[in-house]
C-alpha cells in the first residue's frame, strides 16, 4: 500500500501543498517578527505597554476571520480555484511589500495595517485550499492529504517562528525580515501558478457582499445540517484547546521550567512534531477511510496528557532552579522535566489524530455546492473559539488566580465533557448524510 507521501508525485497535490505551506510559513515569519519588534522596540518608543500592543496585534489578525469568512467561502464556490489562488497570492506580495516599508522605516501603524491585511489574505485562502482537496483527491487519498496538510501547517508555523527569531538577531534585521517576507510571498505566487485548473462548483452564484447577512446565512445553513455543525464545533474546540495551551508556553518556560527563549521554541517543537506524527498516522490508522473512529482516542489523549501535565508540573519543586535562565541543553539535563516534555509531545500527537478525521469528514460530507462556504463558517467558529480561549485563560489565571498547572487541569477535564458530548452527537447524525462524490482528478 502506498503511503500518503506518494501524493507528492502528483502536481494536483504538491502545488497546493507548497502554496499553503509557504502561506502559513510567511504568516508566522511576519507575525513573530512583528511581535519581537513590538516587544523590544515599539513599546518603548510609543510608550505603550507590550501586552496592549501584542493583544492588539492578535486581535487584528483574527478580526478578518469574523468579517470576511462567509464572503471568502462564496468566492471559492463561485470561481475556479487555481485562478483565485493566484490572485490571492499576488495580493500577498503587495501586502508584504507594504509591510517591508513599515519595517524599514519603523512605521508601526503601517505594520498593523499589514497584519490586518495578512489576516484577510489567510481568511480568503482558507476556504480555497480545503475545498480544493476533496475535488482534486480520490476518496481514499483524502485522509492522507489532510494529514500531510496538517503536518505541513504545524511545521510551517514552527519554522516561521524560528526564522523570525534568527532574522531578528542579525545585523540590519529589519532589512532582512523585509526581504524574506517578500521573497516567500513571491515563491507562493510561483507555487500557485502550478496548481491545475479546478472547475468552479457553482459559477452562477450571486455573491452577497454584505458581511453581516452573509455570515448569518452561512451559520444558519450549517446549523441546518447537524452532522456538519457538530464537526465544525469539534474543529473549533481544537483551536480553543490548542490556543489555551500554546499561548501559555512562554510563561510555562520562563516561570516554571526557568528556561530562556530557546526553551520556548523547544516546547513548541515538541508539540508541533507530535501533531505532525499523529496527523501522518491517521491514513494508516483509518485504512484510508473517511472515519471518526480515531476521535475517541484523540479526545482521551488530549485529556489524559493535560491532566498528567498538571501532575508533572506540580511535582516540580518550587525554586528547584535559581539564578539565570536555562538553555535547551541545561533544561534537557533536568530529568524531572522529561515527563513534562513527554506530555507536550503526546498532547500534540493526540491533537493530530483528533483533528485530521474531522477535517476530512467536513470536506467529505459537505454538499458540493456549498463546500467552501461551509469551510468559511468553520473559520468563523474557529475565530470565536480562539477569542473565548483568551477570555477563558484570563478568567482562570487572573480573576480566579489559578496557576498554570491548574489551568491545564481544568482544560483537560473540560475536554472530557466536551469530547463526550461531541462524539455522541456525531455518532447520532453520522448516518443522516451521505458522503459527497465529486472527485475531479486533475
């Protein structure tokens, strides 16, 4: 049996994979570089708290998902996807050129505008890439293709953050950052040019440009399809869960593990590699079938290793390490930390086998005529749950004064309740909708 890596032999997969990888990579190079600039330069020059600037940046990137996801879904259903992708990628080059001016001349408001525009770019590209896969893949390739996409996205996020950190340490760093983000955007255009023609599924669709009414309409439509509604809730819950953990990684590294900035990257690497391996194994574990049979194992792992992370962190002696912050090599030498590392890796692994079957099911069960709009609705719910994650963490850590380990414990327990609810609902409605057949192998 061929592995999913054999998909790289086909232009119909490789061109879109490279395009989405470069997009996620550039997103994170730019976002991380901007965060570093805001933290170490802009805050003091503007006399504004770092937390305010960074939270403003996070809000500006997420905001387009609320505003434009429904419109983006309509466009992806109406137009041929390779043409639409090329135009979106050309816009990325323009946006990154604007950002380059902002970096070089330290025009911070222009950088915030660029961040909002990059969020908008990602909002419009999301429905295209995920609606493209079920059109271009055979049914027995869909799970493997989604596993590779999830692996690519995880690695692109990680590598983008690492590259931003490296570039920020170089002489003339702002020039290097500017050149790199523009170059990656240009490579994205080149990659998009290789995507084969993919027929539009609803070319006569009349686009509703009213972002309020079209968002309400697409949410109502998804709600009328219970299976897809609960699949989307399951997807969005993963974004809530992941954001809750990953947002706390810098504080976990510094305050509990006494690690420096390199340790933050190490912890993110453990999680990302776990997600990648879990995602890749989904093809074999499901025997190439679109199936939710892995979902209970993903739910169990996400809860089990979050709860164990609470105990592994709580067992560390307060003040065990004192003085300067530790490097990766020094942290690795503390044997009591190994259980923490294992928990983070296995959390990522569980996340991989949780999310890939849900994405494949969303694509497979979505009506062909509305598939991209359903993915747009999914992005709206993802954004809402990510905002809820921030509010949830603020409430537990600041208002209720819980510790980080206690936050992880509460999240793990909450995941059991949410996971059982979702699985019962998905099992109930699974047979109520047929899998759509529309493969156009190109």
